[in-house]
C-alpha cells in the first residue's frame, strides 16, 4: 500500500470506464446489504399488513376444520402424516403472497443497485485469502471492520430508540385493555407490533441510504488509479504514440504506392503547372463522373508528372482547375458537379488529340 511504501505512487485519479467494466465483470459492484434488508423488511411488513386478515382467516378456517374432524379421526401414522401435510399446504398457500412479494422485492432491490450481472468470479476460490494472519488483520484492525462496527452500533442505537419511543406511546393506551376481551387484546398487540416493525424498518431504510452512499464512495475509492496506470491504460487503449506513428507512416507509404500505380491508368494529368498535379480517369461504362486517382503537391506532383510522361499520359496545364480540384476532391472521389464542365472540356480536348493521333497513325 502507499502508506507502507514511500516510493509507491498515490492513487489520486478516478477509475476509467475500462477499469470499472473489468471490476464489474469480477463482481465488484456497489451494493449495500443494509438496503436490501431494509427494503425486504418494509415490503414484507406492508404485504403482511394488507394480507394479514386473509391469512388469519384461512388459517382459522383450517384450524376449525381440523378440530371438528379430530373428534372422529382415527389416530394412525398415516392419518397424522396426512393431517400434517394438509396443514403445511394450508399454511404455505396462506403465506405464499408474503413470500412471493418478499422474493420479488429482494430481486428488484438487487437489480436496482447492480443491474443485470451474472458472474462466478466472486465465488471462485482464492488461495491468497486463506492466510489466517491477513484474515485476523482484516477483521480486527482494518478500516472496513472499524466502519462495520460503527454502522452496527449506530443501527442498534437508532432502531432501539425508534422502537422504544413507539412502544412507550403504545403503553400509555394499554390501560384500556384491562376489561377488553381476547380479540381486542390480540388486535391491539398485532397493531402495536406492526407499528413498531414499520417504524423500525423505516429507520433501517434511512440508514441504508447512508450505507449505500458510503459503499459507493468506498467502491470508487478502491478503484482509483495512479497517474502511471492511467498512462499505461491510455497506451493500451489508444496505442503507443510511436507505434501509431509508425503505422501511419506505413499506411501513407502503401497509399502513396497505390496512388502512383494508378497514374498510368489515368486519362489526363492536370497541373498548375509546377506545384500541383492531379491524375483523372473516366470510364463511361463504370463511372458516373470522372474520378481523381492521384494527386499531390511539390515533390509528389513532380513524381506524378514523371510517371505520366513515362507512360505517355497527357499532361494539361490549367492552374485554376488544378487548384480547384486539389481543394475540393480527395483521391478516389468523383469530380464535384460544379467542376464538371471544366473537366469535360479537358477530357474532350484529350479525346480529340487521341482521335487525331489514331487517324494519322492509321494512314
């Protein structure tokens, strides 16, 4: 760690998106177990409050039916097993809404914090964690253990205080139960227990919000990177500048060779006359407009003209057209519409010269 090694670089840079994604794949995500527990407890109590009457009615009817049939029930192993099985089915069906609701809320709570994530990485055995000395150190003197101890104490104090205040307010009204029947006492006790549970779980939910914020802070703190790590990751993602420069140089060389190999296939080379040169080709059957197969300035322009002379490609000096084409058209692109007429005149001139040469050579 940086505290133990004075030469270690401090982790001051926020984690990159790549590191966050790698951490997520390993199952290292922001998650508060307190939030899940509080949400499940609140939702369970609310579902129980809404469906408690129906559950009590179903269980009461099952119990009444059992006691009515018990007077003429033959006591055997099979009948006892059947009655127990029937009781489990009745109780299971009665509490099924609560169980299913809690399950759905638990899944939604996890999804809200983590999103969809499926990985076996957290449960893979790591032999480095089997060191008892490091385990004792993490439990007794680590920063996280101290924080967990503090959270536990705060939770006990807050929930205990909320529960005490709620019970204290309920006890003041309990005097009226002296002359009440059993049903009223049970109703009062169930409502009191529900009030204590809801208020305590609400307090847990508030504490869970603070815990989630702390977990996010700790997660981002643990993913911080050193400046050197940021540089190395940038090189990995973007490539070493020297390698990228070499690749660009090679690409330019390949493009230059390809371009020069297309000059002999051109119909005409337009120059300005010394600084610029552009080779044009037009195939009526394949092209909708003439295309620039090569272009360049200064030394490249001279090279284009040399190749054109070697392969007897006509060279036309037109300063304005050469400048306009050089600015408007890249290699491999068609001539824009506004330059059609000027290029067509040049090509028509070249075609006339070619026809005259062919006629004179045929005589």
